């Protein structure tokens, strides 16, 4: 009963005009960045961080969450109408969605995606509401060894999400390393500042995030030419037969998406892949898949939205992000002086419940926007990228400068921006680097406290059950994808 | 048979490896252990060693495993990056508005070869919007140039 009382209080906060406006702005922006090429939700949140600095944290996080799940809706448009997934989470939607569009059923594909996303987003938020508080409550018993192990799990899990565990791990360690620049909070010694006063505060999260996700993303995408012709939309309202065919895929997709989203090592992309495979397996005629099967749109679309809500569970309850975007949001929470993790449900319960309530509202707003306005959003696809990226770069410079009124930060922006471009160019993940920088101080603090507790014995991390289990999970997160990759390579070699 | 690794990716891994070496060297000047717990230099040393080892492994996999070529051309992103660098240099010299306006105009008119009038209008509009948001609305003391803007 308690979560529902808290939720009602959350609604009281989320329904205030200011928060409602932020929720609407967030989902609208999310929808737009999901449609536009070369800019994703992580980049959009990164670009808004300087503007949100010093603002009301609840309003800002409501908007960021809106961008996150709104982008899932937007990514669908590009998948269905031009067969170019705006987000990796909508790759599976492109397979049957684009085929439906070619058959003149693009509007129906978008309509069912909007309905599926709404149902899944709402169910996912319900799951978040029911699962996160008990998980956070259980985690309140965590001591320094458990927090240390949790950070290890968060970093390794995020490193394992990308195309290469090695590259993910490497960039995660690079982030931790950058986190040591500046004054050591424990004893006041300065580290790696090379006599530069401006480095005493360390490398700011905003600077690195805007550089990697803003400048790096733009440099990697500025070579995009004109997009492919956009398929026109007639009506986005599905028929009763379409709804009947989609209801079970939506339900299955919601459950799969939420469960996978909760796992720190997984995310919406994997969820949509699994959902598509499941729908194909249970279909009476699997040969329809790839030729415009509506179940191939409904299932993955539901699962990627439910996974977005699921990814918020470890972020709010444990302080461990389940995806790249939640890693940026985690950094934003820390930027606002909040401490993500179990204590958030006690110390900042108003914020957490307002965000959860806003997710119900946001999903409803997205449904209203998407059914009648799908055609309008589709027109955004016709805006060439060359009109968009110069203002994005200007915003990056202005945003980073304004954070500390520092030209030196702008130089860091250029340097890390170039690094971000190279990382993007060769498919090196940037999110673990951000997470390393954000979680570095927490990692160091808890390592020291745990070692003090154990009088210098490292066994404390494996002898305490929760810490041991978390470290074992971290090890699994690293080894399982590596083993699978090795197996795949072996099979490919055997088949060649 | 293995493909030849992309020089850019080897360079990227090398940047991380060099950073690792710098951190190992820097940690040598710091205390590693104090009482029961690690001191200021311990984790930087561990991170430096880890980064060096992982970068070495990444370079090794590029030579002995599969290496994909980089995505997209290089010249245009470098030109865009140079424009951003010039704008940052210009912040102290010409002020925020002028350097950002010139960067936008260069990107639109020279890099993208868009019509001059439209480029001018877009550069002017974006600069004005950013000035209004950051200077007027958020009160950020943006660097000013010879004309006070």
C-alpha cells in the first residue's frame, strides 16, 4: 500500500504546472532527438546539463527522464519511415516496420508502436514503482565493501554492454583515472594538476559528457548526407484486427523488456532483440517476419520502452546505471548534490516519486502526441543534418563555458571532443568513461573505508556475502559476453 | 589472414597507453599506502597499470584479430574541429558573440557550401538565441570583445 501513497504524493508534485511543463518539454525533446540523426538522448541530456545547473533537481530529472523514454518513441519513426534506426533500441523495429511502410501501412506501424510503447511504459513504470523501493530498502544495509562491489559491478556491467568488453573496460578505467585529477578529498593532496589551479577541482562531469556525447557525436555525424526519401503517412490509427494481433506481443514485450532492463548488464537494445526472437518463435507463420508482420513491431517497441523504465530500477535503488543514458542521468543526480542509491528513497523520496509519477504522465502525453501528430514528426526527418550540427557545436561551447566561466574547460571540450570522435569512429564506448569519472570518487572512498574496517585485509570484499555476490556478478558480466563472442567466432570459423 | 589495423585506431589505443604511463609516473611521486588503507597514489598507479595493460591488449587484438576501418571520411570532421578550436581561441580575443558567429558562418558557408544569405541568417539567429539564453536569461558573464558583445 505504501508505494501507492508515495505515488499519489509523487503525482501531487508532478502535476504542478512547472513539473508538467518540464515533463512535456522532456518527452517532446526526446521525441525530436529520437527522430533527428546524429543526436541521441545521451547527447541531448548532456547538452542540457549546463542549462539545468543550479536549477530545481526534480524538474530537471523529470525532463531528462522524459527525454530518455521519449527518444524511444522518436527512434521508431526513423526505423519505420526510412529504415534508419534513430536509436540502437529500434533496430528490430526497422525490419518489419519499414516493410509495413512500403506496403502503405507506415501509419499503422507507428500507431501500434505508440500504443505498445504506452502500455509497456506504463507497465514498466508500475514495475519500477513496486521493485525499486524494496530493493533500495534491502540495500540500505550496505556498508563500504558492498558499495565498492556495487561500483565494480556497475562499471563492468556497462563495459560489457558494448561491442567489445575490452574496449568498454578500457574506457571505464580511463574514466576512473580522469576522476583522480584534482584534490584528493581524503587528505587534501593535489594530484595530476601539473601546477594548474583550474585543474584542482578535477575534470567536470559536464565537460567530459558534452565533449564525448556532443562534440564527438557531431564530428562523427557531420559527414551524413541527405537522408533517404521519407515514406508518407496516411493514418496512424490501427484497426481492431491490428490491435488484436498486437495485444499479446505487447504484453510479452513489456515483461521481457522490464526484466532485461532491470539487469545492469543488459538494456533496451538487447530487450528488443529478444522480444523479436520470441515473437518469431511463437508465431504460427514465422515466414511473415521480415515482410511486414505487425507483431515484429509491437513486441520490440513494447520491450524497448519497458526496458527504459526497468533501467531506472538499478539507477534509483542502487546507484548503478543500466544503460548509457542512465549513466549520464546518474552523473546529473550527483551534479545536483544528490547521492543515487538506496538512500535516495529515504532522503529524496519526493524527487524519486515525482519522477516516477511523471513517467506515467509522460507516457500518456507521448501517446496523445504520437497518434495524431505522427505525420508532423515525420517531417522532421526531412531537415538535413548540415543545418543542425553548427548550432549544436555552438551550444556545446556556450554550455561548457557557462558552467564555470572557464576558457580552459572549453579547451578540454575540444580535446575530449576529438577523443570522442575517434572513439565513435572506431566504435569505442563512451558511456563507461563517463561512469568511471562519476563513480571514481565513490569507488576510492569506499575502498579506503573498507580497508580501514578490515585493518588492511582485502578479504573483506569476498568474505561478506552481498559484496561477494556482487563481485561474482561483475566477473560474470565480464566473462559471459567474452565467452559468447569466442563461441560465435569459433562457430563462424568452423562454418567457413 | 588478418586485416591491417586502422592507423587511427592504433593511435587511439596508444593515446590511452601513454596516459597510463603518465599516471604511473605521476603516482610515483605520491604516497601509496597510509595506515591500513590505500593513499593518494595507490589507485592512480593501479589505474595507470590497468590502462597500459588494456591498451596493450587492445593494440594486440587490432594486429592479431579483426580490425574494422573507421566510419566516414576524416577531412570534414577535422575541418569542423578546427573551426571549434578557432572559436575557442577567439573567445578571449573577439568575445563570445563574434567568435561563435564566425564559427557558424564558416561552417554553413564554407564547410557546407550553403547559400550566403541563408548561412548569414542562420549564424546570426543562432548567435542571438545563445546570447539571449546564456547572457540575458541565465546571467552568464560571457567573454566580451572589442565591441562589448
